[in-house]
């Protein structure tokens, strides 16, 4: 899998968002980040400059400052949107 910069972010190619909002990710990405399907992920927007996004899990966010958002919103942390 190519990287944008040495030691930097991975590029896996195109992913398709289905009509139900599901994202079909590449097997290499699932393996790299030890994601077992089906699983819940957090989608974070990237900068306006890059136009990209980040895909992570709540578990991986626990040691970051952004976890306070999930910690303060239990329904969001529990992936409950209705």
C-alpha cells in the first residue's frame, strides 16, 4: 500500500459509501488496523486543504483529546443515533 509521505498516512484507494451509509473498506486497511467486520468506526473530517478524512475506533481515541467528545455524549459513544 502506498504512503503519502515516508512514515506517514496510508492510501488504500477508493471506498464506496453504500445507500445504507456503510463503507466498504479495503482488506489491507482492515488488516493494518485490526478491524473485524462488522464493527463501528468513527469518521473524522480532515482539513479543508487535504479534503480527506480519518477512520478510527472509539478504543483508539481513548488516549486522545477528542475522546472528551465521546465521553461527554454517551449516545454518540454508543453509536446510537435515533
